[in-house]
């Protein structure tokens, strides 16, 4: 249930293995309980789907059950209202709040932070720019129980977005991929019709990232321009994930290579790894006591020998355009490669700058 909620809220890839093979939607959130029958009848929800349905006045106890088709999870509260709280029985709670108020709110449990208007989006960009230039990441964004919603529209790399992965059906019957999304149709539309509408919107010229899931609250040309001017936003979002991972282990907040800091200052002068748009490249992080590599594709963080960190930075930064031996001893580079291979990271010199794995 938590993986489905996270996939639905964020649009991140990797939280669910694959979308349903029968063309239905992996995760649906309904704002009205009486929409469930129509969602099943139209083919949106099938045996592999998880459907979150509000507890109705005459039934539903906040539990989980099947109806000869999808898994149905009764909930109370809201997943779309700013400042709302969502709960399943007494075992799970999830808060939703807007980006702009989040720095001033106490974190009391799992929280989904939403971009709800243009002001929120500007705050997001300002925080990203600050991290890029000065290495300072907003404290609330790196808290282990905070997740940023709809990252597929904010510069992330591979995503689990679109009608096959997630849908939101509003009380009015409007269907989109998220509560702030551009309408794809109304309840009763088939999966094929919704997929076609989503694909048409996705192919608008000049778009960067998903133009659908925040389409009702952001000006899409302005959003696309902002992302185009910051091709490193995927790296930024991956850095947030990696810092959350370390904070969840009780470790102090690390520095992130390419974000206001370098172990090898001469790499910064060349403008290498953090300047490339690839969101898939591994990240190097370090504290005074240890170094870590974060694999973006698997969203896992591994500890490395701190003495090898400069060599790892050279390998990740140089890609195919520079010789890492300009910046680190050959023996250290070989040890660094061996350490990376041990955690499943194989570097290929033939790939483009910073492409990584």
C-alpha cells in the first residue's frame, strides 16, 4: 500500500515493478466512493490495481479488501487538499501540504509536499539554485519522511507517470494523473482514450518533463523554460533522495559533489559531472568521517573508503572527455573502480560525460 501511495504521489520510477499487463492502472485515488463501480466497468481498475476509496457513510471501515477485481483500500481524509491528512484505519497517516508552507511546519509523520501554484514553483527553483550554487539543501526537503510530489514535472529522470501508472478521479468525475493535473477525460473514458489524451499532451513542442500532472496550476511554457535552463534538476532531486537516505540512518547531512563543493577543485574549474543533464549518473557524497555513492537507478546508497572519494569523483566527473589520471593516481583509480563494482556500479569510459553506469 505504501509503495502504491508513493508511486502515485511522486511519479517516481522504481517504486512499483511494472504497470498492470492488462492495460488497467496500477494505482487510482477516488474522491467519491460511488465512482468505484464505474472505474472498474470502464477498465481503469483491474485485478492488479490498487484503488484508494474514501470511507462512505454507510460502509467501509478503513480496511483493505478485494471486490473480485482490484484491491480496494478505504481511507479517510484527503490526498489532494492542501493541509489535509489521509489515513487508513489507525495504522497509517499521510499529510499533504504545499511547498511554500513546508519550511514553517513541524514534521510529525510521512508528508507529501505539493507544488500548488506558481509561487510554490518559484520557491522550489530558488531552493534548487541555492543547493546547486552553495551546497545548501533545504532542511525540510531532506527529512527522511518528506517526499516531493509530481517530481516527473520538476526535472526528474525516468518516471512512473501516465494513466497506466496512476490516476486521480475528482469528485466531479474529471480524470487526470494527479490532483493538480490537466484533465485527460471524465469517468467512463476507457484506458485507451486516457492514454491517447496523455500522449497528445506529452508531445506538445518544447515541453520538458511531464506537462500533465501540474498542468492546472502552472503555466506550462514557463515551467518548461525553467527546467530547460536547469538541466541538472534531475541530479538535484537524486541528491535529495540520497541525503534523505543518510539522514534516515542517523548520519549527519553530507556534502554532494558538484553542488557547491568538490573534493577536487580542479574538476570544478572544468565544469564536468554536475554540469551534465544526465539524472542517471551516480552521486558522490561525503562527511568528515565517510564517503558514499548513491545509485540513482536503484535509489540505494553505499559507503566507500573516504580515502578513495577523490578518485571516485574523478571517475564520475571525467566521463569520456577527460582522463581521470589527470586528477588522481592510477592505483587509487583502480581501487575506486573495484569499490564501485563491488556495489554494482560499472563505469564505461565510452559513455558520455557523467553518464555513469
